[in-house]
């Protein structure tokens, strides 16, 4: 049994390694959260992964991105991430897509994971996932805190959980680095928060891929790394959310 790469995972009853292996996944974002998420995914047996990101590696990424190395600065994040992740699991088929997620035209996936750093891109992915009936696992971090939301077909989405202040900042692109053509406030970020949030995302993705959405965390899971707490807050479909027109009375 020790020759079977996934023997120890097969001992967890509800994990379906065959379905995980066959799930076609999109990871939106190849920054810190994308690095941790893809790392966990390939080690967990996810094999078919597209990674979309338009950015290039910067020196300040290196404190949080497990698959980036000194010397990668200036290279495309999605390409570096795909290449290094394949080192971790050579059977993986990881396709880098060097573009904004808003320019993605193909949504032929079983599962979408959001590892994005700005509200408008996350709303874009959320809307497309809901429209195409795809499960979407969104992750976000801010310094020592973070959150994960699982959006399942027919359930509440990211926009159901958003409010006016979110919308007002929709056009700001929050990032840990500064892009030359976009105003980008630098946000605090730290690897242990990133690791926790990515791990929760991939755990939820394992449930979805295994056909066990009944086990998924409902609502939004909040992590506070300063006081060491994790709480899940329930969420209902917002009747005014434009992503659920069929649910209106
Ligand atoms: Zn909604």
C-alpha cells in the first residue's frame, strides 16, 4: 500500500479519489492564495487544473508563495505556478491561462476556486459560476483574518453577502504589490493566514468533488488568526440579488 500515492487519503471514507482525480477545476488567481490552494490540490489528488492570472511574480510575493523562487521575478505567475505544481504531482495536467479572469470565455469546469485579491473579479467569477451552475469556493484574506464562502448551485452567492461598501470599492484592485497602471493599496498579508484559508478552500473542494456537498460548510466561514477563532455565519439568498432571478416572488 505504501506504493500507492493516495493510500492514506483512501482511508478517509467519504473522500472519492477517482472523482477528485477527474474533476475539471478552475483556480482564479495565482498569487499567495492561489499558490497554497494549488499546492494543496495537487497533493490531494486533483489532477485537472486550469490556473488563470494576468500578473507577474514580484519580490514581495516570495514570502507567501510556496511555489515561487528567487529568480522568478518578472515571470508570469500562472506559468511558474503550473510548472512547479507539476513537480509535486507529475500526473497533474495544469494549464496556465495568462489573462484577466474577466476575459475568460470558457467555463467548462466542474468546480471553481477563487483566490482573487479584488472585489470586482470575485463578483465576476461568482456570477459566471452561478450562471453556469458550477460550485464556487471563494477565499479571501486580510492580514490576520480571512474568510471562505462555498457557493453551491441553487444556494446563496457572494453577491447575496455583499453590501454597499463592497460595491463602492469594486473598482479598486487590492493587492500586496503595486501595479504600474492601477491604483493598488498595499494590504497586509501573511503566510499562515493564507495557508489556513487555502486549506479550508481545498477541504471544501474535496467534499464537492467527492459528491458530498452535504458536508460543505454553509454560509461564510470567518477565520480570525489574532484570537484563534473560526466561525461560520449562515446566509440566505438575497431576493434582490440579480444572480437568482428565478427565485423572485
Ligand atoms: Zn446571490
